[in-house]
């Protein structure tokens, strides 16, 4: 069971090239449950496919963007959308034509799975700096058991560190749930 709280990470000065990529505000979703023994993190990329596409195509970053299957075909569906598209109530799983009705200016890009896999692997490299108990769930979610960290950090501290590293090293943001249970 998770209790959700959101906290903003402090802004850290960046150089110009980084600034191009990292304008998204990282939100760490911190979930906590009382109890002691085990410390488990659930890491989930925010709007994963859409975030990766916007990172690689800065020119569309300030537009409503959706990643859609079979853009050539009229029956494609929305696989992911960015925050701006969300404001138009574009939702995952709906038909591209439905999404276009809600948001005529929607930029629809085809998925690039090789790219998402690469990001997923890069994130995994970061997780492995904290624990070897990493269980992926799809491309954009992972469970990490960080119980008994050698450096003595608690789950919340590790969650903040991973969140910040992913933002600065990969250029996209994650939500991390922290749970403590036996
Ligand atoms: Mg996600």
C-alpha cells in the first residue's frame, strides 16, 4: 500500500547544453509505508516514450505530442503523450483520430523502440549502482530492492538520488515510489 506525496527537487545550475534538455521539473513521487525491514523502490518514467521523443526533437517539445502506433494507418492508437497533450485530455489507448478531434495540433510521432530500449538500459545501469536486485516491468518501470544499502542510505535518499541522476544523465524524469515492508 502506498501513500503518495510529491516533492520538488532543488534546482541545480546547468550549463547551456544541459539546459536545452532539462527544463522539465522533476517530481519525485515518494510513497511511504511504515514498517521496518525491507526497502523497495518502484521507478516509473513519466510519459516515457513521449519524453524520449521530445528529448530527441526539441522543436516539438513545446507542442502537444503523442507517440502513436501505425501513424500511416488510420487505425493507429495513442501509446504515450506528453504533458501538453494531456491537458487536451489525449489519453493512452485511444484512436489517433479521436485524439486529433480533441487536439487538432497534436504532433504524432511513430514509436522508436530501439531508442526506448536504450534508455531503459541506461536507467538500469544507474539502478545497478545501488542494488543488484532489479526487476524490470516493461520498458519504463522497475522494482528495486534497496534493503540494507552498504552506504547506509534509506530508500527515500536513494530514490531522490536516482531521480536526480536520471534527470541529469538521461534527460527525462521518473516518479519513484518508496515502500518499507517486511
Ligand atoms: Mg510510466
